[in-house]
C-alpha cells in the first residue's frame, strides 16, 4: 500500500543482491530510498543505476562497521528529507570455513558487518523514529541463523544474534510506533550464493521443498510488507522466506 505521506528509507547493503531488489520494492511502494553501501562496490554502481533508473533511489557511500559514519548518514538523511522512517539492515558478508580453520579476522569481519552494522545504524536511527512516533526496522537475517550451517559458525552466530537483537529492540520501542522485525531468507539467486561451490549449492537446492533458489524480489516483497504503515501490529517477528527449507511453529 502506498503510504499517505512518502516515507524515507535507508537500505544498508543497498547495492547488493538482495539490497537492490529491496530498494526497488520500497521505491515502487512510494518511498524515497537511500541505498547505503561501500563506495565503488566492485563496479556495481553503474549497473545499480541502470537497474533502478527512474525510481526515487539515491546512493550514499557507507561502511556499516564505522559507527560515526552511520551516525553521519542518519543525520544527513533526516536533514535532507525530514525523517528516516524505514531502516533495512541488509549489509552482509560471508567468510565460510570450518571453525577449526577459522582465523579471528574471519570471525571479526562477519560479526562486525552483519551484526555490528545493525547496532551501528539502529543506535543512531532509533531515537528519531521514537520521537516522531513512527519507524520500521527490518533486519535481513538468514535461514542459517535458524538452523546453523556447516562452515558458518561466524555467519550463523551473527544471523541468530540479529534476531535476538530484533526482539529486544522491538520491546524497547513497541509503544513508540516503531516496529522491529527480521526476515530469514533461504538460499537466493545472489552473488553470495552463486559463489558457493556448485555441488554444495546443488545439494542444498535438492533439499528445498520448492525445488529452486529464491528470487531477490521474493525477499523484497516481504520487506515492503513489513515496512508498510499498516504493518503496525507486527513486531519482534522473524519471517522465514526460504521455499520451505526450514519449517517451525
Ligand atoms: N555436513 C557435514 N559434513 C560436511 C559438510 C556438511 N554440510 N560439508 C563438508 N563436510 C565434511 C566433508 O565431507 C569433509 O569430511 P572429511 O574431512 O571426512 O573428508 C569435512 O567436512 C571437511 O569438508 P571440506 O574439505 O569441504 O571443508 P572445507 O574447509 O574445504 O570447506 C566450506 C568448508 C568452505 C565451509 C564448504 O563446506 C562450504 O562452502 N560449505 C557451504 C557453506 C554454505 O552453505 N554457505 C552459504 C553461503 S550463502 C549464504 O550464507 C546466504 C544465506 O544466508 C543462505
């Protein structure tokens, strides 16, 4: 549903595989969108501009591990647009390897971006949302935070931690018009998943009841759903979007 007043959204990891689709879905839902991502992003900026051309989507260079830079971005967006209404934390990396081979740097990198980045942006965004009486925070977690995945102690810990964070913050701001939810995507058609060894990927797809990888748009529509003005009674939830790979009740 198009919001009565245009909402302003920041999407971290906005140039990434899921991030681009999320930016497009929010813009099509009537939001102004700022895609925040590493400057340059491996030459993806030009492709991003082509894919999002004609939509109200800007770009801001941001390293989500930089606490001060996250604060500066939030203040810039609030100054330019009057508010930051929707924050989608989609910045994520993998450094897959078994724990017995994992270097501290691989642990720190994944925890720093995937979980530290959520703290850094939420910490700066949440006061403004609460004082304005409206906010939507959507954290992009992973099925692997629910199940654990071989070779991903760092990633699974960060993604599970993201949902603990989601539930705790949801309670803190529930009476201020701010909802905080997470989405746990399964394996999707993104560079991150396509970079996996093919035989491992094929083995995982074989186990997906729907029988295929997810499409970024299938995650993005769930983000747009949770970010809508009338999603106001959903908070502290984790929505699995995984083709049936992991089911729970
Ligand atoms: N379960 C149990 N045992 C396994 C296993 C599994 N899934 N995979 C491998 N093993 C076994 C191997 O058979 C091998 O056994 P032996 O030593 O007895 O021969 C042992 O574990 C070591 O395996 P490898 O030699 O393959 O270990 P490696 O260090 O070379 O590779 C790895 C490990 C890089 C983590 C590789 O297994 C891998 O890429 N796994 C996939 C990880 C994954 O799913 N990543 C998801 C990325 S996408 C994403 O994260 C997005 C999202 O949110 C869904």
